[in-house]
C-alpha cells in the first residue's frame, strides 16, 4: 500500500484541483458582473440587464461550490498536515486569517445585496455591492497567493526551536515571488472566465439563440483576450525569472535539464528518464532555452545533477504540465487574434468554423490554470517550505488505511456533489439570458429549460457591438 504521506498528498491534490477552478471562475465572473452592471447604468438597455442576471445566477452557484470545497481543503491542514501547521502556522495561519477578516467579511456584507437587493436598494448601491464582492474575490486571491508564495520563496521569518516566527510582516506578505505570482494567477482566472463567456456565446450563435446578447458577449471576450493574453505572457516570463533565481531545481525540472550548461536548447518535447538522468526522443531548438530562461543567447541554466537526488522534484509532471499550459496559452492567443481578423472583415458572427473552434477551446483556460498550478506545486517538491521544511516533515503520522479511506470518500463525494453542481451550471447555460426583472415588476416566469428565443440569422442587424 502507498505511504500515508503519498496518499495525503494525493488527497490534497484532488481537493485542490477541484477547488481552484471555482474560485478562479468566481474571480472572473465577479469582475465581469461589475463591468456588465456598469455598462447597464450608462446604457439602461434590457440587453445588459438580462446579461447581468444571467451571469449572476452562474456566479452564485460557482461561488457556493468554491466555498464548500475551500472549507474541506482547510481542514486538511489539521488532519493530514499537522506538522506543517505546528511549524509554519505562526506565519501561514495569520495570512489565511487575514483572508477571512478582509475578503470573506467584505463578500458576506455585500453578497446578499448583490443577489437579492435589486428591487430593495438604489442602482448605485447595487452596483457598489457588485464591485465590493468583486473586490472581495481579489482580496481573497491576494492573501492566498501571499501564503503560497511565501512557501515558494520564504522571507521575513525567524526560526526558533524549529518553529517559524514572523520577523517582518512586510517581507512575509510581499515575499520575492508574490508580486509576479499574484497578477499571473488573477489574469489566469480572468482568461479562463473570458473563454467561458466567449464559448457560451458561440454556442448560442451556432443555435441561433439570443443572437444580440451572444454577439455582445463574444466581442467583449474576444477583445479582452487579445489584450490580456500578451500581458499574461510577459508576466509569466517575469515569474520564470523568479523561479530561476530562487528555485533553480524547479526550473531544471520544468525544462528537463540535467547538466548545467550555457547556450542551452529549448526542449519542445522529450521523455525524461530520471533514473538514467537523460531525455529520450528529444525535439529541441538550439539556444532558445537560454534566450527564454535567461534573456541571453548564451546564458547558463543549472541542471538537476547539481542537486542531490533527494532534493530534486519529480520531472515528468512539471515538464509536461508546463508545455500543456504554454501550448494552450498560445492557442488561445491565436484564437483571439483570428477572431479580431474575422471581426474586422465583418464575418465573425457568421464563420461557423471559427465558432466551432471556440467551442472546442472552452475548457482551455481552466486546463492551463490547473496545469500551471501543478507546475508550481510539484516543482517545489520535496519541500513544503522551499529549502527549509520537507513535505515528509509536514505530514501527520496516520495509518495509510485511514488516509486511503478518506481519499476514496473525497473522490466519491466530490464526483457526486460537484457533478450535480456542474450539471446545474449547464442547465443555467441552456436556459440562457432570459428577460430579467425590471424594478417594480415581477420576475418573468421561466417554465423549465425549454424556453427559446426565435431563431435569427447569425448576422443580426441589431447587434449592439456592431459587426
């Protein structure tokens, strides 16, 4: 049977991989809702009000699933990772508490107004509530990424009797990797959400439903992606430079680089062999590795052989996950740029091949986000606090059978609960942006999910964004 430590890591990875998707989606949808309501305050048209209420329902479901999965995840710090809580709790614990005191309190104050206050407060107050909820999601990401970045690049601490104590909270919070990892994560959440917004839009366009609303959403998502993905690439490059400076073993694993060398090639593909310390079937571009990783044609990159075997991260997961993340990022950029070209030619809403391509790409943002997180976490191993505390020291001493039982329970329960939640989200997407209630009027009744607007041509003449 696998060890309790390995099963605890697998359980945390399972829970975290589910959890990270929902907060990322709520970060993006909260900002999207604030934008939509801001436009509605200016234009006062039914289109923007309908879109707001449509995405508000989706946000509420995703927010609920994110809260539930987050609570379960936090309990594991005590049940499975007591060693980490004892040794690093003085630093990480307050950071997580600051999330509660700022983000959770802010969201709890304004979420009810956002969800149920449309007819009870003024337009300006409701818009403020939406903005505050969006700010709350960003504050949550601030504290979570600060805590995780401290584990990647610890700073501002003292160690007394084997226990971490904060010595400088500014250095703890704004540790060396935080200021690049935070925007990298937030933009990943925005990009993932924009891919969903655009994907839902193209499905409606292909079916001839809600064409005016779908056209507006698609063009907004397209313009956003065309601007933000290049910014994300630049920030990702900055994050890579931080990894090279503070976590060279992680960088060596990401690139499957075994020997320290200058003018290293970029491995587009390879099959890393950790036992033989070599790569099979390598497809490489000369010099490009040094140029990207060091910004120098002949820059030096450390190899894994410079580190003891018991201080090296696993290679295959970071190596392949990184390439999936980057590959999907480039495909999303190509999709956005192609869409801009189609938009300029006036064929965006009529090009069925392009619309179908977007349907295929809907989950790409989430996959890139998830694989990027695997790179960050697996690449840090065998450390839970980089260079200072091993993952094996952080694990609670438990019978392997107990951890296996809880892991199986988590898998079954998560598949059931979150499967139902995702099914309900798809139901909301099928219903679409139906007419929303106006102030002083009762809500429009919805009879099931079979309500359909009349089919209309893809080139709708009243497209609010123009074509």
